[in-house]
C-alpha cells in the first residue's frame, strides 16, 4: 500500500537508519466506531480520512489505519500499547465508563483485574470487532 498525499508527515524526511513500523491497517466492520473506540480509551484523536483509511496517530510515528472489511469477517488480532503509568488508571476508568470489561490476562479469565508484569501494570480488553487490545506500562523483558 503506497500512501502519498499533500500533507504527508514524512515528506521532509530523508529516510531512516533503522527499520521502523510506520503504520498498520486494522480491519474493522465499522472503521469509525473502532477508531473512535481506541482513541477514546487511549486519550487520542481520530485523524481525517485518508483514502479508505481512518487513522489514529499513536504519537510515536506509528499510525493505526482503520480499514473496513465489508464482505468478510474480521479476524481477531492482538494489539499491545505501551502507555504512561500516569495515564493507566485514566484508561481503566475510560473502559469502565464505556462498560468494557478488562482482564489481567490475554485469555480473559480474570475480569476486572490488572496484571503486574515486569514491574508495571497491564490489562486486556476487546474492541468492537473482538481484537484483543492490551495496555501496559512496562515493555516485556524478552530473552536475548
């Protein structure tokens, strides 16, 4: 997918020195509903439509581009968001206001609880299409 438009945020850049994720297409049955949902939970804004996509800028150079699948079911994916610890409780409160159950574990067997992995806090929840979303305050420690 090639993305070129007049207000390209990368237009003045010469390129990068390392591989970076720029954007990811998130399939949804209703792109507006799904984009507004994750933006509300994370405290972000939904951008202007860009072709068939509705973007949510995560603030670190990565955009989630919501794309409607009209003729096939949406397959559940997992999306993990590293969030500031100071905003975690606010995000949990937003989930509660939206009447969305959050869980301490990815299999959703511990409702209304958060985990304390890697010295931080985390929670899992479903978006309107059943994507397994995760918010966490510390990155996972991966073996080398």
